[in-house]
C-alpha cells in the first residue's frame, strides 16, 4: 500500500506547463499543490504570447476574451530585403488560426482552471529542495511568504523554467550553452498598422541567429521585437531592434510607433534534455527544454507537455510502483511519442542551418524553413 502524503504531486512553477499539469492531474484524481515563487503570475513577460487555436483546443482551454488580445489568421514571412510570402487562412476558414494572448491574464486563467479542478495554489512560495524518505515518499522543502515549510509528496514536477532548480536537485544538467540561448527584446507599440497576421522577418542583417517579428496585439497595439544569438553579434538585442525599426524595409510603417511597454528575456533554442526524470522528479516545459528550437515558441509545447505529464502521473500514481527514475522515465517516453521526436527533428534542422558557413546560404535556408514551417502541409505546424 502506498504511504500517506500531504499531496500526491507538488508542481513547482505555475506557467502554462505547470498549471496544465496540475489541472490535468487534479482532474485525474490526484491531490496537487501548485507553487510559484512569484507574487504575480505571468510576470515578467518574456515572449510575444502567440498560441495556436489548435494548441488551446488540444488541452481543453477555451479562447476567452479574458486573456485573448487579438486573433491571428495567418503568417507573412519576409527575407532580409522585404520580399514577402503571405499565408492568409481567412480564404479557407472562418475561425482564427490562433491568438495573441496577454500572458499575465493567460497564466492567471490557467492557474484558475487548476484550482477549479482541485489543485491548491501557493504564490510567493519557493521550492528549495527535497529529501527522499524511507517510506518511498519525499519531503519537499518550501519557503512560503518568507517562512520555511515542508510537505510530503510522491512526485515533484519541475516546471520552473530554463534554470530549473528542481532539475539541479536531481543532478540533471540544466545549464544551457550561450549559443543556444536567444536574447529577445520587444516593444509594445501604438500607431502601427497590423493585418491580423504574424509577420516574421529573417536575415542576419536584422537579427543574427534569429528573426524579427511584428504581431497584432489588439486595441490598436502591436508587438515589434526580435531575437538574436549573442554568439553571432557584438551588439545586444535592443540595439538590433532599434536599428531594425529605423533602417529596415518596414521603417516607414514603424516610424509612427509610440512605445508603451518594453519586454525582454532569454529563450532556449536548445535540444530537449535527454534526461527528464529522476527519483520522485519529472521535468516539463522550459525546465526540460520543451521549446520549439526553430520558432522559439514555448506556449504550445508547454501546454502539451503539461497535459502529457498530468495524464501520465494520474495513471501512474493510481498503481503501486515506486516513483523511481526508471518508472518515471515513462513520462519522458510518452512525451517523445507524442511530441518530442518531432522536436528533435526540428533541432537537427536548426543545427544544420547554422552549420552552414556562408551567411547568404544561411539566410536562404532559414527563410525557406520558416516559410515552409507554416504551410498547411507542414509536418511541424502543430509543434
């Protein structure tokens, strides 16, 4: 018989991956504690907030006006000179292809869904370590509102971001190489026309090792930003963004932009971790490098990973197997079968592009890849 615990699961990190894992696991009958060291979910904002309609549908989240800022109906990809290719799905479908969401409200909504499913949420709570116990459970050490507290659990789900502390508890190498960490910077602006499309600009002239973007944000706002590989430039992402706005082929369109918010952060473009489980521990989301290595998109992959983990753990903890690394590896294998193998293909594709030494050839390969990625027949569109 399994030993009694305070919670079946402690989920560390209440972003899209953690909140979804908590919701799915709680709905599956587990007692779940969801903790986050922040006092405001979704902050600071470090991404553009684009998510496909398919991603939300797959994990049972309705696109509510509470968090949806604008609908997305397709894509425009530009090369460095401004030659464009348009994929506007309004010609073929009435429903939006996706949405740009307010990450603060979106993350709060997901955490609220987890609570509705029965999970308990503690904010301003930092997970500091765990101590396995002889009865097969583990004691999870927390600092809640500045005071130490411990709870017992069977499994800890690490959804605590790129520099995962939970991963370090398990001795999993969570350090990321500088060349595989994109430095991203964006302005939220007023006074820039958008077309209901996600607009993406490739070319090292504007974004070495990455790309620039112009996304609709609703209510007369837009997001203009870019990501760069810091090993490919001596300048920071803000420098490149300001130059893009004043010197690129979109300069006339952007010259009336009034900046209302500044956002930035690091986005991993690395391979998924080869080891994502340890005794009592499963890693998901950014903590396990579940980020699309071509686009840098992480919301869809986080939602999927959370669903996979929550479903697996609800089934697993209904049985009598101990939560060892060997047994919890099944979660990783399920993720590989549903999503991970395709993400590894994308990583290999990205690596091949940036092994090309000729800059013009790299530009051409990246532009062709990004353009093909969004086509209706692309094998990668759901990643």
